[in-house]
C-alpha cells in the first residue's frame, strides 16, 4: 500500500501547503475585530474602517477559494485512489481465493471505498488543520501569556480525551468489523443455497445462526458507538466551556488593566479555531479507525500476493508431465510423489475414489496451487511459475460445479472479455450447444444469471464447457463434466471430446463414467493421494480387472451380497 500512497503524496503536500495559508487566513476575523476595537472605535476613523473591511473581505474571499481548491484536490485524490486500487485489489481478492492458505478476504472493494471517503471527507481536513493549532496558541501568547497557557491546557485535555476514546473503542471496532464480515459471508452463502434451505426447512436454524453472529457484531459496535457518542458530547461541552472561560479570563485581564477589551472577543474566536480541528478529529474518530483498519487489511492482502515472475513463453503445444508432485494442507498429505507424462494432443482419464486428490491435482495442473514438492510442467515449463494471465488464454477449465456470470450467453462463453462472434460460435459448436443457444429467448444475447434467464444445471454446465473451449486452448481440464448432463448432453460431450482430439488438444478428464473413458489414451488412477495405476487405457483396465478378480477369489461371498 505504501507504493500506492507515494503516488498521491504530492497532492497531500499541496493540500498541506494550502492548509498553512487557510489557517493563517482563519485569523482574519479575530484580527479584524481586534483592530476595530483597538483603532477604529478610539480614532473614529471611517477611512481606517473601510480599509480594514476591504482587506478582511479580500482575505476571506481568498480563504474560501483556497478551501475550495483543497477540497477539490482531496476529492480528486479519493476518486483517483478508487480508480487505482479497485482493479488490483479485486484481482488480488480473486487470486487470494485460489491461493493455499489465502486470507479469505471478501471486503476489499468496500475497504477501498472506505479509504476514498476518508481522504475526501471532513476527517482528513481536520488532520490537515490540527498541526496548525500551535499557531493559534502562539497568537494567544502574543495577546497575553496567561491566555496562551490556558489554550495549551485546553488542547492537552482535548488530546487526552481523543486518546482515551481510542483506547476504549479500538478493540471493539476491530472485533465488530471482523464479525460483520463473517456475518456477511454467511448471508452470501445462504443466498447461494436458498433452494436447499427452503426445501429442507432450514430457514429458522439458518436465521438463528446468522443472527448470532450479527447480534454479537451489533453489540460490539453499539458499545463502541456509545463510547464515541459520550466522548463527542464531552468534547463539545468542554470546548463550549473553554470558550466561556477564555472570554471570562479575557475580561479579568481587562479589569486588571493587563489587556484591552478587543482581546476578549479575539481570544474567544481564536480559542474556538484552535480547538476546532481536535474536536473534529474526535467527532470523526469512528471514520478514522475504520479507514486505518481498511488500510491494514488492504496492505495485508497486497503483501500476501507473491511476486510475479515475468515469463514471456511461446504458445504451449500441450505436453503435460508431473515430476514427483506433492502437496500437504495443514500438515496432512493430500498428494504424494505424483509422476506421469502425456504427449501433446492426447487424453488423460483421471479416476479414483472420492477424496483421492483428483480435484487437487487438477488445481496443480492449472497452476492455481504450487506443488510443495516436485513440479507440474507444461512443455517443460513449471506451470505455476507461468504468468497466469498469459497461460489462461491457452487453458480451458470446467469445474465440478460451474457458475455463469451475470451477462449474456456470448459474454460468458467469451470469458467476460471482448466478444469475438466467430470464436464464440466456434466454441459453442465444438461444445455442441449452438442449437441449444439459438432456442433461448434472444439466442447468444440472452441474459443469464440471477437477474436473467434461469438455465438448468445441465445447460449451465454445457455453456461452461463452451467457455472452457473458447479460443481453442491447448490444455483442457474437465472435472466431472457430465455430472449434470442428460443423455443428449452426454452425447454432445462425447462429440466435443472427439472434436478436441481432431484439434490435437491435450485433455485431462475427471470422471467415474466408463463411457467417457472409452476415448482416452491414458488412465491415471489415484488412491489416497498416490498414483495407484498409470498407463495406456487398455493396460490399466486389464490390471484393474485382474485386481478385482483376485479380490473376489479371496472373498468369494462378496458377489452374492
């Protein structure tokens, strides 16, 4: 985040420079009042009054102009901050979701908005004005040392009130923000599973769980807000009391012949201006705390991102190999010493019981997760070290539970990028969904998603398959691609696999269906995270059949159960 802040540092310096003159010009009115009392009322000089009034009016106009420019400058910083941070933060949030041991951070864009509002709001103005409080106190010393010491005491007490508020509210605000994030994530999960919740009568239990988290967050925030409200009220009352006391103190000095009547009003005005920024800081403390927490979370997100390795590599042919690839999660081995190799344009069937590590291996093949031991290579290059944006153009991926994005069918097939109609139709034809799409209300321009046409699970899976095949990728990974398909969809999938073979596309397909394995070249069987069998399809099937016969021989009664 410091790298980003340096971009706007020059604007902050300019705003600080403006603040110097703004705070000097804030002295216009008390000096004008002092001059009127000390000179005009004693000399009865109309020309002096006219000159002083013109000078004061000019100074106040300049003050208004500088204040406006400072405000516009900081608003520009806030907008530019949003434009600069939103894209990389959103990108890192997506990467974090794919990363092993990611932060699970979902509030990044909201935190960017928090920083934008902070840097273009009243809180930051108070921070720019607070350093000039000593200037006002110095002016009060020139009026009378007693007034100066009184102003110092008042400022110190206000500062201690702000420090006390920080101590009382910081931990509660941090915990409340964390609990609100958990509650928000739980609510989003519930929205995605609304049908399951409603069908099985889970609504009361889900609401109770959501409210438990929400009530705890609300209670913490209420406690923090109560403290902040009490401190703000105390600050306002204290500041008003100080203005009354400084007025009385000025009058006392006049009665003691140690000052003049003009000092009474001037000192009261300057005292208000001196304590104003401190009071504003206390009043905007909640916004300041939230901005600081947002900065810390964004900095943690950006710091967690691994340094990108710029690798300009040629278009891959599609040869895929694993060299002793291993992976552990939370100390538990998931994949152990995975080794295999397939030629470009061949098809690999990935099989094994549930929990064997098939989907995890797919993530390593796609470069989403790094192998903790060994390597996964595409055309001899470590796939995880490859620039993901460059590699993505040559990769097609169909996950177990594919989702479509709010947008048109063509936009979804085109991977939410610029729509190339020829490539979209070509991908749809390869996936065997061209006719299906044409039957939709607006064909390829049909809007899908939560606020559009609700496609069936099979239709979503087939559109997601076309998305995976968009742009003729060199490597396609299909994780249970027929889990939601009917007979017609499965037939179309088989035809799509044949078209990929004709295009010499390397395909890795995870499936339990023998029909889909009939066209693969090699079989890789995982068991407990290890390679149980690997080799040509027919050879592996013979080994499996022989193994099953041996198991039946050892347990002859198993077949009759």
